[in-house]
C-alpha cells in the first residue's frame, strides 16, 4: 500500500497563495479556535489584501473575522454542553441555568476537547472569503440553529450597538450587563465605522439550521454588495465553492 505524504504547513500556504492569486474562493473550516486556525486566517486575510493593495485593512478585517469565528465556535460548543448536561436550549429556565454553568466550565482546555466532539458530530464553523478587485465579502457560518430567545437578544444587541461610534462608548454604558458576544459584535461594528465602512454591511442572518455572519468590504465605489442586490447568495456561492475554491480544514486528532 502506497504511503501518502501529508501536506506540510508550507504546502497549505502555497495552495492558499495560488488560489488567492487565481481569484478563487477560500474557505477555512474549524471546529474550535486554535493557534493553527488563527495563523491560517491571518495568512488568508494578509494575502487577499496584498493582491488588491489594501494591506491597511488587515488589522480590522482579521480581528473581525476572528471574533465572528470565535462566536460561531462558542455557539456550537454550547449546544454540545447543553446536550451533555441534559438541558433544553429552547427552555428558558434550562437556558439560564446552562449558560451560567457553561461560562464557568468552558476553559481553553475544555474548548479543545469539545472541538473533537464537534468534529465527530459534524458541527463546524466555515469562514468563506470571496474577493475581487472592487471588494471582498466574508461569511462566517456555524451550522447549528439559534433559539428564538437567542435571536431576540441578538437583534436587540445589534440595534443598540449601531448607535455607538467607539468600543469604549459602548463599554462605558453597558459594562454592568455586557456579555462576551455583545462586546464582540460592538468591536466589529465600531471597527467598520473607524475605517469608514458602512456598518450596515455587517449582517447576521439566522436560518433553520445555521447562523450566518456576513461582512462586505468595498475597495472602491464599483463594489456591488449583496445587501444592495436584496437577495440571498449563500446557496449559489456554495456551488461555486465546490468547483472553484480552496478549502482548508482544521486537523483535530
């Protein structure tokens, strides 16, 4: 039986670079946030922006993508935790009890352990990078449903966050009741404003079986946003991904 050589990190970087240079969609699939995933995201963002001479946007885009990926991972791991504890996410009493325990229980070590369980269960976070000379779009998808209670809180947070210009302004007025996810969403929104990117180009959409966070970054006035088109593109783009993209998946043993 012929031994197959596993790709080295150099091979992966080379494949990503070639795919970006050819204008292909890049997808990074993760089950828990790790140093390895963060390095891959950093490499993808850096090289896409180099291609279009937009390196000045790297810090903002990388930080936003990382924050959204962390939120998606936490949502998946939270569902595993509730299942293990025999708690019902859709029951308000169970939800409050479970969230209190989850925050104290989910250390970095436990997150990696739950990442292994997530991979076995097929729970992932997929970060897709679509790019062209006029702009780029990033979609972060975690394939678990959101409860009505979570969606209500999410909408309330997003509506509230939009009025703040800086993260400090948000924190000072909400420091007593700010959850991690709220700070993360506020961080993304205020960073977009700081770069003169319309914060309305940051959207979170909920479906029956997944949650989608999308950021669109115009490089010039010719960029056509999905928001302006007024119709969902995920299914069409998934088909494009499968035939004309590069997928990098986290290796969890």
